[in-house]
C-alpha cells in the first residue's frame, strides 16, 4: 500500500492528468476508454485510484470525437454559421474574418467553438450536442464502473474580453456545484460578502488545463480535494454558468453596437435610446 | 522524514492554503508575515516546505492592507472615480449604479476593483498601486528568506461578460510566465495549434482560489507542479495579461456604444462608420 496521500490535508487540492488515452474516434465507448485509462493510471499510482468526491475533467474534444461531431474541413465556415445563434462581433484580419458568436449552447466564442486543431486531418470538430447530457452519461458510467460518486466536467477553451490569452471553461457538468453562492455568508469582519457567486466550474476547468495542456495528448484530468462541491445528484449543469439576455451588458461588440445606433438614428429617429 | 510526495509525479499539481495568517494592517511587513506563515505550515506539514519552482499566490487584499491602500467607506464612490481611467459600461439597479470601468492598472472591473468586504469596518480597499512591483518585492523577500527560487502572483476577483459567477485573475506577477505562447507548436496530428496563447497566470489564480475561498481567512496559497512556468528573473509581469486598445472589441458596453452611435449620427453625419 502507498502511504496516505498528503493531499488529504484540509484545503489541499491535487490535480493530475493520466497519460495513455488512445486516439478517440467516432463511435468509441468513451466510458470504457476512460475507465481503462483511470485503471491503468491507478495501477501505476495507487493513491490516484478514483475516490468519492473526485472530479473528472474531460476536454470536450474527445467527447465530440466519440459522439461523431466531425465535419469536413471544407465546410468549416458553414459549420460555424450552423452553430451560430447570434453574431456578437466580427473582426477582419489577414487570414479572413473572425466571428465571435453566441452558439446554440449559449457560449460566446470565436468561431462558435468549431475547432480545427487536434482533429483528424481534413476535418473540424463541432462541440458536443448537449455537453451536460454527455457529462451525465460519463458520470453515471465511470461512477458505476469504479464504484465511486464523482463529478464530471466537460471543458473547452475560450478567449475573454480585456484579457490576453485563453483559459478553459466548463461547458458540461454533472454532479458538480458549478456556482458557489455565498450570498448570505459573511467576511472575517462579520459583514455580508460582495462578489458572492464564484464560478467554481470554470475555476476547476482552469486548474485542470494546467496539467492537461494543449499539446500533451492528455485530455483528461482528475481533481481531488473539492468533495464539498460534488453533489449526490447530477445538479444544475453547466448551462447555469451562461449569463446572457437582460443581464448581458456586452451583447454586441462596441463597433457593431455603435453602427447599429447610427443606422437606427437615421432610420427611426422617433425611437431614441434612454441614455 | 515524510515520504516523497506523490505530487512529484509528472503532470501532478498540488495547491494548498496555509491557515493562520494574522489580520494584516497598514505598515505590516508582509514578507515577514508570509515567511512566518509558511514556516509554521511546513512545521505541521513537512512536505509543504517551499521549494524551487513553487508559486506563491497572494490575494491582493492583504497586499493592499499592508501597503495602506485604505480609504474611508464614505469616500467609496469618489475612490472609484479616482481609480477610473475610462467608463466601459454602467448599470442601474436597486442599490445604485454599478460602474464597469478600466482602472489605472488596465483592469476592466466593477467598481474599479475598489473592495468593501474583508476590510476594516468603515473603510474600503484600493488595489495595490503597482501589483507587479508588489509581486517582485514578495518574490525577492520570501525567496531569500526561504532560500528558494519561487514565482509570486497577486490576484483579485473579477466578473466576466457572458458568464455567471466571478473567478480570480492575476493582477501582479513576478517570476512566472503568465502567458504560455504555443504559437509554432503542433497538435498530436502535427498541425499548428490554434488557441495558442494560454493565460497561465489567470488559470493559476483560479486554481488557488479553489483552496483559498472567500470567507475562509486563508488569503495565500502555494501551487506546486508548475516549475516549468517559473522563471529565473522577474519576467514580464501581469500587465501583459491586459488586452485593451485596438485589440479590444468590447471597449464599451453595447448600450453605451449604441447610444454613442445614435448621438454621433445626429451630431456629425459626415463621419459615418465603415460598417
């Protein structure tokens, strides 16, 4: 037996990315592949055997591959159009036009999340049809095979306004409290906390990305130490991390909104905005 | 001796938040406080003693407190105005008006990052004057006292467009490659990677927040397992994570940009926008 892992100390988080997942192809049984990966990893590192309260973080790309969400690369622009609910902003550059859009999952992403790296040559990948459902299926399947109560997150990579570089976010979730609502909690001075809803799902996605990396061939990570965020049931799903509609102060790029205002001023001057 | 920590396995990340930091007050020697905290923590958990390649993640709040960045709560609105370089968007709500602004650090944040929780009663906290300089001082001081080459990140909490919940981001950095540039790298199929610059600094901030929490009185975390991102010198600083100016497609809220377009159409119709 290995010694009791030091990571069980309170406030201690461990994140690792098992190596050795084979290339996933359409039709693969992703549960079986993940169970095999985790068993092989635990054979080499006994303290890594999956436990109650662990969170399995799975890059959406392998979910998409297993689910056959593959289209020919020649159809990439059409695929982006098909995945788009609403164009938020566009930018011309040397290589063409980048479209920042809201896709059918409520995610605002460049190219609608249609991905052209780490995909079979000649193809691009669409995001899973229903990543929350994918997460639920993985949670049920891996949990049952390993006899543990785990959480599952399906993640993707996205840019952010005002910040350079991309980070991973959670687009599918099962059994994880993706938002921690601290409203009603108090600070160390006894006053109500501000900034009171934490996007735990996105923070776990980011932590997992640090060990998975983009070029490493390790699309899966296990996060241990957040059992308090792991639920008995499937929970609310990652869709609750989406904030659009009336709460969205950035529903259009600035240039797009400006141009729309200009056009409307000329077309229907009777409808002047409030401000 | 404790056993060799399992966290040294490749691809393994450990994050912990030492307990027991006293309340920080203006004029405190933060280096001395942190060194004491880390030594006490290592006495209880020998495997946690700081090592080369560890990253120390420090909530900006305690940096601000030590640096005396405290103003009377009655002056909060004026403090926000003083910290503001540019108003990006405003929103009226029951409690008043939320101002999303670019502050003098290039951070786009609600209330310019002026914080009213976990501060002495009757006061609010401003962000550190120069968080990169604060990080450099902590890196030099803690590194020298502990005889290790570490990285230091100073973090704060921010909202994001289109996503519910807040996450921690890095606003000060020393000795950490906060952006990992994978341009030129290739995927497992041998093709150039897209999404090629990863905001490692923000992902580490997010991982650290998961163990620090908001109400726990643990404003410091140690991240082990990212030595490849820890530099020999102070490195580029967190300012490089800021992307504003010509690259910023969301320099104004949609409503603000729309209203500006409307106004300009009537005031100077000769200057019609390109689109």
